[in-house]
């Protein structure tokens, strides 16, 4: 079968997904180990039997709902290819806003110390480290499997200025004071119906859910971060589409100043921050 026909067949098989075409192309590229442009340049190339079998196997899993990133084993974030697995959240495009907001606060010419809580694949720390060579990052996670994945991603991108540590938020040996503390913590409500739909069903619940209002972990982080920030240090958090006002209030209640929220590309309030005054 030629590439063009295999893709046509795949799009029909995935017609329930609203990204059928791009899903099919990504899956075929992962088997052929090629860029998507090759599928258009050589549509008449005939697939070998084993390539077609592997493609069909992935299509069945995709039609069952498995995330494309789990099937290809990788996801692009901040133009970096990252390995992904069932052990960590699949990096989301909107999380690039957290990286962008952090970078605006990190001078290029000054040593900066950053703590990332709940690093998962390592995406946020790796993106920041790739942009600032004078930064020292400590990236933590409760999951040892996630830490192994994150370390692998950091070494794939030849970054040696990130230290990975197992931690339950601020509980880890040799915790220091930092210029920035940053996190994309779990923030979904336990009963949120969207946990039963789409990619999230296949992701670790511990990376997604945080009590009945989704704010259990964010409250802990906001309360405790002030003890580990340098004077004028910043706390930056990603959060859910309807949580910004509550989070700004928590920041005020805990004495942070310069509190602000940034909207993502869909116009949703997505990242909030506060600064330690003195
Ligand atoms: N933004 C993710 C989602 O809605 C959740 C990520 C998180 O809880 N940190 O699927």
C-alpha cells in the first residue's frame, strides 16, 4: 500500500477524532522515522508489510483513545523533542506560557536559582535551561519514574544545570532559597467530568487532580513557597481556566505583592504570579 492510501484509510479509521489527519500523519512518521513533509514529498512510496502492520496496530490504539504522544513516545514542547510515558503528564502547548513568563523574569547575565515543583517529563525546566545557561535549576517530583524520564530528557538535550530530586512539594534534603519557584501542579477538581474524556484518561491522576476544588496543592505551594524564596523572588503557577481570582486572593492572603495573571493564547487566565516583598 502507498503512503497516500494508508493515510486515507487511517483518516477514515480515526474519523471520531477531531485531529484525525494530523494524528494519522504523526503516527506514520513515528514508524517511518521521518518528518511529516516526507509524507507529502513521496506519497506514492510503498509501505513494507511490517510498516503497515505497525501502523495498523497504532491506529487501533488511537481509535481506542490512547494519546498520540503515548503511541509515538514523544511530544514537542518549546520546539524540543521530549520523551513521554504513562508516568508523567504529556506537555501541553499552553504550558509554554509558564516558560515564557518565567523567562521574562530571569536575566540572561545573572546567576539565578530556580525550583520547579512537580516536573513530570522535565518539560518546563528543560525549556528554561535551554534558554538560560547561567541558571541553576532544582526540579522535583514525587514520582521516581517521572524523575528518571525527566533526567533522560535533560541528558538528551545535553543540559547539565538541572538537578532532579524526589520530593513531596517542599520536603526534600538540602532545600535552599530560590529566586523563582515555578510549578504546573495538579489543579483539576476530583469530580471534573473532563477527566473521563480524551488524553487525560491515560495520564497519571496524581499529576491532574487536587481535591474537590482543584486547589489543594496550590494552597500548600502558595503557603510554603514564601519560606524558600529570596527577597523579591517570584512564585509562578499554572492553573485552571476559572481559578485565577481565587489564586490571586491566596497570594494576597499570604503576603505576596505584585500579583498578576497572564492569559494564554486562547485568552484564558492561565498563569498567576506573586513576588515576595522583602
Ligand atoms: N491543563 C491540564 C488539563 O486540563 C491539566 C494540567 C494540570 O492539572 N496541571 O488537562
